C-alpha cells in the first residue's frame, strides 16, 4: 500500500516526492548511524531541506508521510488480528474470550 501511495505521489508531483524520499533517507541514515558529529548531522540536513520548502510542498510532504504511516499502522493491526485469529483456531478459547490464562 505504501508503494501505491508513493507511486501516485511520484507521478503527481515528482519534485515533492524527491524531497519526501530525501527526508526518509536522511531519517534512516540518522537512525542507523549514531556516530555523527554535531556539526554534520542528518538532523541538520533534514532541517535545512525542510526550511527551504514552500508551504505547499511542506503540506504535501507531511500528507505523504502521514498517509504512509497510516498504511503501516493498518498493516500492523491487520497482522495482529490475523495472529489472534490463528491462535483462537488452535486453542479451546472461543472468539472474544477474554479470560486470563495463568501459568
């Protein structure tokens, strides 16, 4: 689903998609690399990139990020329900049974 949203964004406004993609790449690099100096951090690059955007671009990038995260959250919730449903199939609990099993 996120790929679909990104594909739509890429065709409708390629420049905004590039800025979105650059922000994601910098965020991922910042997450992976904890050894950066304070003078040259990914965060400062992200701040510079965002500060150069026009308000319309900021709105579109923030919507793209919001929609992408929403799709990720929906997928995670769907996965949790699928796991619960599979566990209910193999256990003696009926659907919706909230009793606590003590070990």
